[in-house]
């Protein structure tokens, strides 16, 4: 997609960064979203997806030269309303602190610059990670007779947590294979960080 912007008496060509496009596609693949539609808009592309529970999520791949601020968050809220999306995801560069704060309140996830542009689960050292459903969560907590906060913690800033879209309070099941121990399953409680 090529865009033009009129600034300072001349047209400037703007293109959606192919790396941002790739990050959005990797995000869709890793979270098992079903892509419904894609639309080119000013400053990027809007991708409407559906998760496994049938919720509509709007992904905005933003090619902005400056830090993404409140203006972009408010625009995303408008896009979400127009597409009937419950949640939003902005894939972009740097974010202002006020944008991060507002995004949390508006159900918008901000994907940082360092989000991988490849499937990190294909690396042989990265074990399988998955967020437990409410039923699985209840089973695990009853089986081990433990409160969730007493499980070992994993922070929301961990790359794997960001990739799978886990939120504070979720429990992640990690399945690791070992040549000596076989398959080993352990759990982590997601905390802010």
C-alpha cells in the first residue's frame, strides 16, 4: 500500500512498513485469529479478525514516524466502533505513557517495536505456551489446591506473554519436552510488569 501526504507544499509518499505488516500477520498466526477483512487507511492498515470464541478484534498496523499518542488511541476507538470490535490491537513503534494508560482503559493492546516478526514457537528451545480457559484454570487450582497468586509468576513484559496475548490474572500452561524427563508441564501466573 502506498499513501500520499500533502505537507509543506509538496506530496510525500508514505508506505506501510513491510516489517509492521509482517508483525501483524505473525500476531494473527500465533494467536490463531481468523482474518475477516483488511482495509487500507491513513497511516496504515486495519485488519478485522475473530478469535476462537467468536469475538471481533481490530488490528491497526500504524506506520507513524512519531511516537503514538492519545490521538491514535482515540482514532482506534472510532475504528473499533465502526467495525463492531470489542478489543483493539495497535502494532506500531513507540508509545507515549499517556497513550499506554488510555489504551488499557479502552481495551486496546499496544504491540511494541520489539515484537518478533517471526514465529518464535518454531525455535527448538521455546516450549509450547497456552493460556488456560476458565474451566482448565479451575481444574488446575483444585488439583494443586493453590491460589493463583501462589503459582510462579511470569510478567506481561515477557515476549511469550505478549505473543500469546495473556493478561494479568491469566494462568499459562507451559509444556516442555526433555530427552531425559519426557514431557513436563508447569504453570505460571501472569502479573503486571
